[in-house]
C-alpha cells in the first residue's frame, strides 16, 4: 500500500507544473497520491487554481514509468523515500507550507535531537572557522543535530567540526543522490552517514546541481531547524535567501557580526541592523537560546518569583504564558483570540522589561 503511494507520489511530483504546494492541494482533494493520479480531467478542473495547463499531464503513463525507475534506483542505493502527506518529514520542516512533498534520504539520524542550521559563505575566513570550532565544541554532548548544505566553506566546516565533536550532522543537497557536489566532500559525506547522520534532498536522480536548485535547497535548511546561524555572508550571498525563509517560517536567526570593511561580514551586519537576525555576542548565546546552558540553568532560585501586576490588556497575556512552560505565538493567539500582529508589540514590551523571554521558533516563557 505504502509502495503504491510512493510510486504515485513520485509520478505526480514529476509531472510538469505540479510543485509542492499544488501536490498537497491534490492530496487534500483526492485523499492520496494514487487517487489524485486517477482523477478525471473534469474533476481536476473543479479544484481551485487548477487550469488546463496544470492538469494536462496528470495521469500520463510516462511519469509513472519514471517513478518505477526512480524506486528501483533508490532501492539499489539504500535511499529512503519520505512523503510529507504521510507525516514522514522532519517535524519542523513538515510545518512549512512549501516543504518538499518528497524527501530522498541516505543514512539515518535521530529525530529527537535538536536541529541547528549553520550557513555561510563558501569563502569562509579564519574568523568564521574559529567561531564554528568554538560553538561546536560547546555543543558537544548537548543532543543537537547540525544541519547545513554540504557546500565548500562554512557548510563543510560545520559538518567537519560536528563530526570532530561526535555530533550527528545532516547535509541538505541541491541535486539528486546519483551524484555528489562538490566532489571534494565525498569522503566527508560518507563519514557523516557512518556517524549517525544523513544526506537528504528533494531532488530525484535526474536533477543536477543547477543554480535555482540551491535556492530551493536553502528553504529546506531553514525549515529543518528552529534556529539558523549565519556565520559569514556577503550582501548577495546565498545565505541571505536562507535568512528570508527562516524569517518567513517564524524561526530564530542568529548572525555573527564583523568589521564593516570585511566583505563576508557585511551581510551579517545588514540582517542584524534590519532585525532579521539576533546578534551573536558569544557562542554561549546559542546555548542560552536553546536552553542548553547548564551553568545558567543550574543557578538556584534564591527568591520566589514575584507577582507581576500589569494593566487589564496585558495581564491576561502574561498569565497565559505563565500557565505554560513555554507557548508559541500561534497558540497564544488562539487561546486569547488576539491576532499575532497585536500580540507582538506587547510581547516585545514584556521581553524588554524582563517579564518574559523569547525562545527559538517564536516561543515564549516566563
């Protein structure tokens, strides 16, 4: 049954003009990829947004034959095929509306680990490398999973330092698993898989590392984790698109500041100045954000928390946060029946007064 669903999912996703969002609309309309594949043109036309151009090739046997070949390729190469509509994607990634309908995965990783995405320039400097070394040394034995794009420079450094510190790491590729780009990272990728990590991609075995694929890949890197760390980037670097996706998904972004004269710090300085990223003053900031700073967490409470008296508008918001260990902006909005845009300035004011703390993924706690 699941094999059938995989087959029709690959065929459907390979159909021209059926992207990830349209794929999910078809699943919602039909209930499964197999049922969607067999819908009549008349029924397809009734789905909102589906015109003749989009529905033209749905049901074409050529794509079903391609899907059969793809499944054979994956079986031969120990590649797992994971479907979004079967709830098989990593938890945070599955929450993104435009998440891949299909993920191809080589290797395994523990999904109970805390994912952290680390991105940056291919032209990384000693400054950026030293930061990654220090950060990942601190994250050793902290049950984290390092996610990056397996590119040269920052990505390669993040994966390498993760392995040095016995931290599992996942590489998100911009091409199918029939090749590895860059080829210099072949040995690194093998070690990642051997040490409890994986390579994942939304691209099938016919997809090469084309330029537009890297931008698509960046949304997966951003969506995979609650926190994205930008180590170094120029104004027009690919990491800037990762930041845009992370902001869109309401994920936390941290950026390492640098000299205004350093080309590969200018992008970081810009997103900090635009409030698109929090400034990193020290590597421990990341541990604080993730609640992993044991020294800070182990400080005993010498005093009972005092009762906070606030005005009638703010008090219910504070009380709702206080009732939960931590609560997301969306859940807070739903419980209080207050739109997020009205809550945000109040939450910021409470945070500035040190009444509450903002955590990764737009979560809040007292």
